[in-house]
């Protein structure tokens, strides 16, 4: 894939994060621990697919080579996906799914909160709508972290294991590479390292409520923004992109 | 949908019906209210048989919504565009919501959700036979929306006036959403029927597989549906299985023609004198086999439901324990 203009690349990253997590969550549909949880997870997935549609649409528009949101979602391979590694991690049990959501939604809420002030009005508009949605996601995930952490012995053990599993992917959320550093200096992109303190405070607050402590530090696992993913993304894409790949050029 | 009365052929297996003698005065007053099209509310007096019929029908309906999430959920992760994915997610989520308020409506009759789910998992309670068929291609999602939800609407529109208030009110909302589901399904079929040769093939194949099972959704023929008469008298049902099935055929045939798909029934023919389509014989043997749990993916469907329930037990336990801890802490603080 030819190199995208920086702003398109940025919109693509935001869109890919939402798309891949939405895809993951939709795997739960019909299989959740209770009907109410099934509805909540589908709801979050739906919000994320909506956000992805907006961000990817914008990326395609900026690129101006005729690719729309669907072309970007269904016709790129692993190396051209720029989501963070956290969102592509498999669901695991419910605690692992909640751990992933908890860590990501708080990040996303802070990020979109800041993005509403972007000097790019299109990004700001999408963020303004999305920030309300992700605030709810963060609250829902936090509530479950507290319930599972301070629930039964089993749920506590699973919640600890879930957080421990996902923790190595946290640092990547806050990395600002050359592209985003430049965009941030123009007031377009969010200065992500600046969000870290607020994120830490939120996470620690909920963990305290859940009577849990932070997982042990782990050397950051990075690479998602540059297309260097975990082994899981290829499988996710092969499922998600199956129809578009099997019937090139068809309209659905 | 999914209100097929499946109890008829299973009489031998079900528990013997105790012949409770109802107070004739109360019964007469009840019958008069129902005949007068009044709603019966949960706290009102009602005959035991009425209560039991409703619990059976509403829980069966709720189970069908929940099991029905599986065949369609099977395609959410493979939906061919972001728009289709969002619509399908929303649709399957709606089905879950229907299940939720139907369980709630049934609970007003004194049976808990846990009891109903237990009955589903043990095989005691039934769900619509239609969900024991597999979704093989994307066109099946179109066919389910168009035909299965179309049949559901036929069944459910009259239920908005069913005599039990909570059920009737739940149906008002359900019907609105089902009508959106039906349109999205037909729209998928239109896109496929107007698409490439492979897409047309998919669409035609899906119609061929879903047509007869959809007709079966209306339940056994009237002369073999033992509960119909009393259910109609009690305004639990408002139209017979065969009447509703005929309506469905009459509406669906022109829809298939409009997009150039053919219905797999050589006997299908407009009957000028009746003002209806005549249609071929339904394979009732297949229907009763599927009711007995011998549908091609019945085992997978139940396995998936039971697995979700068992795998989720620790989550539900944790939520209860956590809530109890919170309550205790609150009381201690006061």
C-alpha cells in the first residue's frame, strides 16, 4: 500500500482500533454469560463499528483515491492495519474481555475527549459523538472489573489473570510516533503521552474499588501502528474479509 | 417470532394435566371479560390452564428469540460490509431484547427466568423449529429476515391484541422491530438477486432451503392443533395456524417474483375462486421430527446455549456475591 498522507494515517489508526475491537466483541453475540451482558457487549460493538465507519470514511476521503470505509476495512492485509495490539487480542473468558475493554475504553474516552478540541473539524465532530459512547463503555467495564475483582474467589482470580494477560499492551496506547508528533504539534492529533497520568488515576481508582492491584510491569509490546501485529489479527481478518475476498467486485 | 404452538404432539411426554375445578363464578366472569376484549393483568384472577398455556407460549417465544440469535450471530463476524455488519448486530441485539422482555412478561405469571431457562436446557421447553436449520451463506441472513421474520410478523401482529396485557404490550414493540428486520432481510435478498451469478445462486438456494421451514413456523394444520380452539376462545390466539400461513404465502409469492426468485413449490398457483394461492403439501413428518429435537443443527444450538450458560455461571455468581457485599457494606455504614 502506498504511504498515506499523515492525516489519513491518523484517521485510519483511530478507525482500525474501533473496527478491530468491534469485530472482537461481536464474537460474543449470543454466547455471553447473561442476556443483559449479551445486549451490552453488542451495544458496544455497534458503537465501535459506527466509529470505525466514520474514521475510515474520513481516511479514504483524505487519501482521495476512491477507497471508502468498506474498501479500507475489507481489502487491506495485516501489514496495512494500524490498530493497537490490545484490541486485536482474542476474547478469552469474560474477565479477559472486560480487562481489554476496561484498559482501552478509558484510554479511548480520554483520547476522544481531547480530540474534540482538534483543529481538524471533521475529527473533532466524530470525537464529539464518540466520546459519549465510550464514556458509557468505560463505566460498564469499570463496573464489571469491580464486580469480578470483589466478587467470588474464582471471579477474582480470573479478573487478575485477565488484567495480567492484557497489561503488556497498555504502553502502546500512549506512544506518539513521528507522524502523530507532527500532527499533535499542529493541534490536529491528540498528545497521547499527556493522557497517561489521567488514565493511571482512573485505572488505579477502579482497581482499588475492585480490591485489586496493578499487574506487574511488563516490557511494552509494540508494533501495531506500523503493521506489526500479533498472530491473531490475520485470523480475525480472514474471517471478517471472507465475502469481500471470495467475491471480488460484488455489491452487497 | 416465534410463537408456534408446539405442544400438540407432545402430550404423552408432558406432565399429566391436573383437572383443577375452577370456581364457576370466577371462571364465568373471566370468560366474559376476555370475550369483551379486556386485557387480563398479572394480578387478576385467571384459570390455571390459561396461566399454564401463557407461560408455555410466552417462554417458548422468549426461548426462540434467544436461540434465534445463534444462526444469525453466525454471520455477524463475516458480514460483507460495515453497514451490513452494523444492521445485523443491531438486529440480533433486538432479538435478545425481545427475549428479555418476553421472559419478564412470563415472570409476571409466577415462573422465574432461571426456571424457564432450565426447562429449555433440559429439553422440556421448546423453541421455534426454524432455528434448527443452518445458515450456510450470507443469503441465509437475507432469507431469515425476509421469510422468518416475515412469518413472525404474521404471527405476532394479532398478538398485540392478545388477552394477556403484558404479552400484548411486549408484542407492540416487538412488531415494530420485526418489521424493520423483515425489510432489511428483503433488502439483502434484493441486492443478491440483482447481483452477480454467484450471488443470485446464493439467494435462490437460501429461498429454496428456508421456504418450507418458514411455512412450518405457523404450526400444525388446524385439524391437528388441539390447543387452537381454546386459545382462540381465550383470545390468546386470534387467528388459526392455517389462516396465518395462507396470509404469509399470499404476501410472499409476489415478493419473490418481484426480485426474480422462484419458490420451490410446483403446486403453487393463484386460485381465482378462493382469492388465495394454493400451495403444496407441507412435510409434517419433518416438522414433528424437528419439534422432537431432530433438526439438523438442533444439537449444536442447544450445546451453544448450554455452554454459554455454564461458562457464564461464575460471572453471574460473582455479580450476586458482589451485590450482597455492597448491600452489607451499606447497612454496616448506616
